C-alpha cells in the first residue's frame, strides 16, 4: 500500500482504491486480507484530518436481553411460512434452546426445515448442502441459531441458493458481490456464543479443506442479518476455552482497528471505551461465567467491536489476524487462541513505528501513569498490562500451544498476507515474529 499522505496543514484527504490486491498472486490471501479490512477501499488520511469519506449503514435490528427471545414471534410475522432452522453440532439441543425455538416457530404457524450440523469453521460442502435444502423447500427465511460459524454459513446460503454459478468460486475465490437483482434470502440470528461480530456484519468465513483454503467474504448490507436476538444467558453454557478465545477475538478486533493513524478520531475514543468495558467484564466473567451483567456487557461489546463502526475513517491494521489465520490454516487451531499467541510479539515488534498510539493505549486503556517515564517505557507498560490480562483470563500465550513448530514456520509465513498498519511487514518480519511467539 502507498504510504500515508504527508502534507502540511492543508486539510486534503482522499480515498485510494487498493488495487495492489489485484497484483497479489494469491487469491486466497487477497480475499482474506480484504475480509479483515472490511472494505475494498482504504482511507488515506493526512495527519490533520479526522475523517476521510465513507458510507455507513447497518440494517440489522437487535433485540437484547434476557427476554429478547420473546421478540422472535413478532419478527417471524415479517416472513413467509417456510423457515430453515440452521444450527451446529447439538449444543442448542443440550441447552433446551432448540425446543424453545421450535415451539415459537410452531405457534407462529411456520413450516420448519431442519438444517443441522454446521461445524465450527463451516465447510464448502455444508454450504452446498444448505443451498440444496433451501432451494428444494423454497424457504422464506434462514434462522441461524448458534455462534459465528452458523451465522457465517447462513450468509453463504442466503447469497447462493438462487444463483446458477458456483458460490465458492463466485463469492469466496473471485470475491464478487451478489448481482444487483439477485434473489437473496433473509437471515435471522439467535446468537449463542460471542466473539466474531457476525451477528451484525456481512462477514462469512467458509473453509474448503480439499483446497486448504479458509476464505472470508464480506457481503454488502443485503446479507447482514435482518434481525438478531442477543440473550446473554444463552452464552452461559459456552465451554471456558471457547469463551476466553471469544473474549480475545473481541479484543483483537478492537486493537486491529485502533492501531493505525495518529489523527484525532472519534472511532478511537469509542474503541477505548469498548476495550475498557471488555477488560473489566472479562475479569468478572472468567471467575463467574453466569454473571449476567458481565456477560451482557461482553455480548454488547463484541457486536460493536466488528460491525464496522469503530473502523470508520481509519486505515486499520489486521496483521495479527493475518498471522493468526495463517497459523489456523496450517494447524486448525481455535481462531481466538491463534490471535492471542502472536499478539504480544507482534505489538512489541511494531511499537516504535506507532509509539504515540501505544502511549495513548497505555494511558487510556490500561491507566498507566506516565510520570517521569519515557514514551517507550509507558508504551511497553501498556503492552505488559495487555499481557497480564491475557494470562489472567487464560488464553494461549505461545504459538506452540496452537500447533506452531520450528518445522511449520515457513509454511505459516507463506500463508501470511503481508500488510500492516504502522509497519508494513516483510516475510522475514513475519518469521521473526513467529519465532518470538514460539
Ligand atoms: O456446534 P455447536 O454444538 O453449537 O457447538 C459450538 C461450537 O462447537 C459451541 N457453542 C456455541 N454456543 C454454545 C456452544 N456450546 C455450548 N453452549 C453454547 N451456548 O462453540 C463452538 C464454537 O462455535 P463457533 O460458532 O464455531 O465459534 P465462533 O462464534 O468463534 O465462530 C468462529 C467462526 O467465525 C469466523 C471464524 O473464522 C470461524 O470460522 N469469524 C467470523 C467473523 C465475521 N463473521 O466477521 C470474524 C472473525 O474474526 C472470525 O474469523
Ligand atoms: Zn477474529
């Protein structure tokens, strides 16, 4: 990417299309990168400007709270008779949520089409199966009940059921958007696990094992859920490993958008508030997973961490996700844990390139006292505070915990798209960071 525009105080800004994606030889990495920066445009800001140009739209209606499932019946009245009920490996049956949802659907007079077995990291084979089921039954609504995987999958099915092309090729490999006049199925979501933000964004990550590709497509607002039910009590049963991986996923989404640009931007103030809330509530939740206040704050934070709001007017970073996803592609480890495993080495590696922001992070997010300290000392104390919090909640602190070895480092480096926020990484930089994370 081109360097940030450096001018004097003339408040000029412009948007530059990131055509270097096209120059990259690897379609998968190109798409992965595009997914995480969320837009095919990158705002180029000079140092004196708060915002570039952007559009903001989010059509997802949220129903939040312990009684929010009560809103499902009203939502259902907006759609036709046939509802495809998509869910994962069975947690919703064990928790009793399945019975409640089926009861509401039945009372609303809906015909239920069962669509079970969406795996974590949903596969292209399941996507094809979902499209077949939806088409054969001419479904009117996809109701996704589960975590980010079920929600991501539902978006893929919604966009693909009524197209003639291969959806894997069209949307994920070629990164095309649905046609203007495409028939897109509406999606509703009942979220049972927090972290990804899929409940209020257009992201859809699908894995193709035979091609060894995991690609995230960001669909436009037509594919965002029409409504999402956010009942924090539904997350009480998430196993601790998944729970804290989700907490770190949220923190990582926030940091990826925070560590870029040095201008005065409202998005960063919002971001700091979300990070502070997450840190506070996560400390409570790890000791008492059924603390409603903590789990509800975390659920709300997760949604706002990746519904595009706090990335507005920013170039963004996403190198932790690029390296973490590359580890995941090679080792199949849990998404949030791969991010945790490389974050501290990564941030120490780029700290000099974004020093003022790291100082701000230390002071505003971690309450570090800066008296009689150099900027570097303050910044490092901020990263140390992040590290302490990570140990406290119990995420992976070393990449060896998520399957990285001396032997597969080169493969992971090959699978990492080279971009960055304050520092543009080379392949050698990635290898250094990976070695430091072992
Ligand atoms: O399948 P079931 O039986 O439901 O079990 C799930 C699954 O095994 C379980 N679980 C979920 N809610 C539960 C529960 N177990 C007990 N009680 C509950 N209430 O948790 C396991 C993980 O679920 P999953 O949906 O896979 O987790 P997550 O929400 O972290 O989603 C991960 C997927 O989202 C993608 C990831 O790449 C991955 O494929 N992402 C999507 C993003 C987006 N749409 O913007 C951004 C993220 O960075 C991420 O890449
Ligand atoms: Zn993530």
